[in-house]
């Protein structure tokens, strides 16, 4: 038996996950025992973050199910074992590096202290990279565990409860209802609340919609709720309703579930900064995981962000978790572009990257991860300031209205001087104020950058302001329009390293 075969065998053994996490916990224990050390407090901070430990735990558990799967090829198990071995060797080396720092800190004027500090920093940084690499490898292998057809829900497997099932809309395309079903891989029938997303036949061929749902189901199947993506049950073709539906598990039937846009509209009081930052962090996790699943979402905006929450006595949301929904128009990262037709209404245009804006009835680029990151930045801007950039008028027939903060920033840049006449609505049905203020894509982008640097800084601090600005300004891009596969991965890695470092630093003190 080769060395990697021994590693793979150990990964499948009982107690594997606990053994690895025990090393992690021992490092965290050393951190807690030496809190007076600024060096250890700074370098080992990640070991005290439950989210970091939880991410590693999930990856280890998924890896164990893969190496135990007898349908897997030997090469797949060995590749995973090699990836884990690189991670584990570094994890096991960190305790001795910590001990070296502790020993040298007790001795004044030691020449080698600096090298010990640098070695610890290097090992911790490399460990983060190897955990990320291991996580991606696990996701890539898990995505092909099940066959495509296993996600198709037949009438015998799934039905909504009642002669006239009740569907409660809680997002742009998301509904909740009670259903009776047999989940894929299970034998027992269960009756639970589910979340469904519909896409009606319309003018598109039914077969094309079913094929799209099949591909999406295969890609979304590895997603876990810890990634802030709802767990997929399967997909179904409802000929009676004339729609193809994606069916997801309800994240928490004992709590409220509503889109962020509805929460804004309801006038819910501003939550604490801690909750707002955590919701931003959860959305960032979902965006990164979407890319790792091989998808671009295309419609990241408040109507597709579902929040599962309780309410405080004053009506503000608390104990909240955010989930990215609205998957029916998502597409494969490396697939053929489905359409170059962008959004046209101001309330949707505001979240779109300038290169996805419609000019001459066509967007400039097909979707890529940069465009999703831009949308993430705009959503975070609203979350942190708790103020929507565009809101509906007092009644359904009224025009959309731009926020005071956006209007002020726009005018401070002098962009209003390019308006063709009055900025107010014309009696003859001219453009609304919101349409005028969002017509020019670059003007919109520059205005949002100003809001990130000023308003977000005031409401949530410089760290979050800089993070939102980077998402909108596009600093994660490799620098050209034709982004190749390797460059897309670089964007995702830079995004993960930069963004989550900021989130973890901020959440650790909130």
C-alpha cells in the first residue's frame, strides 16, 4: 500500500475528522493561554473563529464520504488524499512554530525572534491557502457524486399538500408551500415546508427549460446551507402550472422567511451593525460558493436574497441568516452565454455591472464572476446603510424614486448637468427620475463608489467602506475583458482572501 493509499484509508476511518480538528483546537488553546502575546493574538486569530473551523469541518466530513464511496475511482481518492496531506502536514507543523515563538518571547534581545515570527506567519498564511485548495477539490469531486437524473422529482416522489396548495411568495421568483416528498437517496416520505422557484414555459420550449433545470440541479446539489445556499431537493416539471420548478429545503420553518427587498419595503428598523455585517459576510460566502460550483448567478439583488430571521421587540430582525435564491437564470461559468440582453428597469439596472448594461439592445459582455461581485458590492452598500438606492413610489402606479443619498452624490459629481432638460417626470410620459439618474452606466458606478467611500464609512467604518468600494470598483479583475478560466479562478481566490480577511477581522470585535 502506497503512502497516499494509507492517507486515503485513514481519511475514511472513524475519528478522522475529530483527529484533525483536535490539532486545530490545540492551536486555539495555545492562543487563549497566551493572549498577552500580540504576535500570537494576531497570527492565530483565525483559529478562534468558529466560521473558519466550521468550514474546515464541513470539508473534512465531505471528503470522508467521498473516500468511502466505492463507486469512486482510485485516482480520485488519491488526488483528494494528496491534497489533504499537504494541508495536514502544515497544520501539524504550526504547534511547534507556536512553541518556538512562545519560547523566544520570554527571552529579551534574541536575534532569531524575528525569523520565528516570520516562520509562524508564513505557515498560517499557507495553511489558509491549502484549506481553500482542499475545499475546492472536495466540492469539485462531490459535484459528480450523484447522477443527473437522480434530481428529477416524479409525481410519486413529490406533491404539494392540499387540493388547492397555498403558495406564499417571499422573493422575486421564490415561494414557500407545504409538500410531501421522498428526498433523493431516502426511502421515507416526509411532509415539510419547501421553497420553490418557478420558471413558466412562456415562449421558451418546455424541453429547454427542463434541460436547464437538470443542469442547474446537478451543479447546485453539493451546496450546503452553511454556504448560504438553500439545500436542493430536486426539480420537477409541473404541466398543470405550466412551469419548471426548482425545489429547495426550507432553511427554518419556525422563523420568518422574506426577501431583503420586502424587509426594506416593510420599514423594518435598522438591525445592529453586527447583524448587517454578518448578512454581508453570508452573501459574500454564497457568491464565492456559486463560483466554486461552476455557476454565475446573474441576478444578485435584494429580491433574490432570502433572510430567515426572528424579530426583536422593536420589530428589527435578529438571529438572521441570508440565503442566495433566484437560480432559474444562472448559467455555467464556462458554458455558452445564454443571452446578452440586460435589465432595463432602474430598480434592477442599479445592481448590474456597466458592461452588462444594454446599449443598442445588447449588453457588452456575457456574464462572469466580476459582474456578480459588482452586484454583491451594491447589495452590501444597501445592507450596511440600511437604505435602498431606488424605491417604489407611494402606490404601484407611481414612478420609482431615487434615494436622497444617491441623488446628492450624483449631483456632487456634476453628472446631472448632462440631463436632457428637466429631471422631474414629464406629463407626456418622459423618463422618470430614477431612469435619468441611472441611465449612464459609468455615472452610476462612480456615484456608487462615492457612496461606498462616504456613506458606508460613516455607517459601518472604513474597513467595510473599503471592501464595498473594491467590489464595485472592480479591483479583483485581472485587468482585461476576455477573462480565461485560470484568471477567473484567480479572481475568486483574491476575492476570498481579501474579502473574508476583512469580514473576520471586523466580526471578531463586534
